[in-house]
């Protein structure tokens, strides 16, 4: 009897496995990702099937916001208010600018003043000052909004503004804030703050979406000041993690690019709340954002990407920028697990004689990811890339600068998850002065780093370590 039940059970299991593997194959992903999921499902079937249900189902073909709504949020609002005199697109960057405009209607804006903040001690006092000066609205989108002393300080500042009649809207990621007590956000709601959770994971309806998280970090205040970069709202972005100081990059933007930040937030808000916000007050006239002295041609585009977009825009932007570089490409990323298009672009640029440098943390905050990234670092080094490992803390900065003409910064890591699974946001800036400033940030971090070639045990690991690194690399598309 038991043997019959066992046979029936195993037969059903293998039928389910076969169906799951066929589903993976028919999804037409990159072969490496297809093979990784197929191997996991076949060799650890029960665990593999559960993981595939939660982390593997491809959502790229599903539109979460209709094109009509995106058009309304863009054309009815932003386009009606934009008047940019003497807008000049650099000829060298025109194709990249057009790529973003044609694929996602990410418009370029001029006359931007941008401040670079490289740690929490610079970012959070500035943010609190801008919050205190808010008069109409505050929009915050954060992957993590922690219930710690810093999170409570920001929460109380938002509550104070809400009591003054300022409209405060907050989007949090459900998975990023899993550990945060529900009461923390409920207290904000009781004070009139609108708090919404992005893609809440509730068994079983949204289990397949647990893998698709809103990793963006965006803040817009009165439609005049915006923030974008790699920092969430949590104390560790000031104090660091463990015994490691925290090194990150956040940009404060005043100028036309705030329109792009506002559009990105309001599209996400519409997806969650189904409220179409297109009032002109959220897009103040550009003439009020800048004094005549601040008029410049510092051009910037806010670019978003996600698993439901038809194309991976930010990944395409990275590939296009890297292959177009003539002199140098400098990249900082906390996790270096590039997918095939980005790794191919990096290696191609290096082989073509471009000075390609990558800075990663010497010690990551995710051990499994750290092991998986080491073979990628060696592969890049073998192609001529200079790989540096930051040793003055945990490097969480996400930036790229090319040829003193282009720089990008935002929430996007150089890994499979950011390029293919997460909802991300980056600003692409076409300005020599800004590129030079960002290059100097990179070079300062390089001074606090050690070359991979100076770590022979990393460069030439033992057979056991190399085998383990290779095994973890197999799972890198899933990390």
C-alpha cells in the first residue's frame, strides 16, 4: 500500500517537475538563467519548486500600469508644463538620450543643480532641512524605511509637516520592510500620512511577486527638490554595519530633472493607489526652480526600469554607455554579478583599450553574493579590467562615469537582480562638470581600495574555493 502511494507520489512529483521545467524553457529567458532554474528544480525538486513559485515566475510580460495611464501621467501633466529654452543635446550622447525617450518617454531636462552626498552624515541633515521647508507635498519612495532612531526621527518630521497641512505620501517595499513593526507605519497613517506598500506579499495570491521588488530610492519635495541614489532610511546608513563604516552615494537635485522624479513616483503611486495625480501644482514652472544665475545645460534624465517594462532600460543604458566610451569607464557597485550583456560590454571595452575600472567592497554584507561575485571579478580582470576592492568600510555606492561626459547614479547594482528583477531608478547626467566631480568621488574611493592583483588568494584561490565560487556563480541569476 505504502509502496503504491510512494510510486503515485513520485510520479506526480516528476510530472510537476516536468511541467515546471517546460514553463521555464518556454519563458525564453537568457540561457544561463533558464539552466540555473532547471537545475534547481530537477536536483532539489521540492525546494526548487517552492523557490521558483516565489522567485522565478517571469513578470516582464505583465503590465502593472496601463500605457494609457502612463500617457496621462506624462502628457497631461508634465508635457503641458515643460518649456525648455535652448535645450542642447550633446551630439555624442544623442542616441542614448533618444533610447530612453523612445522606450519609456524619459525626457531630458536642463538647468539642474546637483549636490553629491557620500555618506549619511551629509544626506540626512539635508533631507530633514528640506522636509522642514516643505509647503505643499512630500513624496518618499524607499525600499527600506527602518523603525530605528533615525527612521523615527524622519517619521516624526513627516508627521509634523502633515499636521501643518502638507500632503505626505510614502511608498515602502513590502519585502524590504518585512521586519518593520506594522504599528510604525500605522502611526504615520493616523496622523494623515498616506503610506502604501508596494506589491504586498500575501500567500498565496502574490507569492510569485516576492522576487520582484521596488528597490528605488526617490524623494520629491514640493516638486522643486529631489533625491535619488543608494541610501534608504535606516540608521546603518550613518553608523555602518558591524565594524564597517557605510559608504554610499546620494544626489540632491534642484531643476528640471525633478519633473522626472515626480513622474516616477506618481506612476508607482497610481499602480498602488489607482489615484491619477496630474495636477499642475506637482510640476511647478521650471522658471521658479532656478534663478537666472543657475541656468545651465546640465542635462539629466530620470530612467526607471522593472520586470514589467517591455525592455530593461537601465541595463540597455549601461551597455550603450560602456560600448560608446573612448577613454575610460569607472564603475562602483556593492554587488558585481553582471548578466551577459553587461559583462560582454565591460570586457569588450577593456579589450578595445578603454580604461575600465571597477570598485567593489572587500567585504560584502551578503556572504553568498560575495562568493558568487569573485569569479566575475577575476573574469573581468583577465579581460584587462582593473578591479579594486574597497577596504575602508562597506561600499554600497552605485555609480558609473564615462569620459568626463556622462555619469549615472541611482539604486541599480551591477547584478542580475537589479537589471532584470527589481524596479530601479537611475539618473543619467550629461554634463562635463558633473562627470568630473563624480570621477573625483570614484578616485577617492579607489585610493581607499586595494587592487585584486595585490590579493593572490583572491586572484588564485585553492581548488576547493574555486569550486565553491563556481557553484555559487551558477546561482547568480537567482541571487
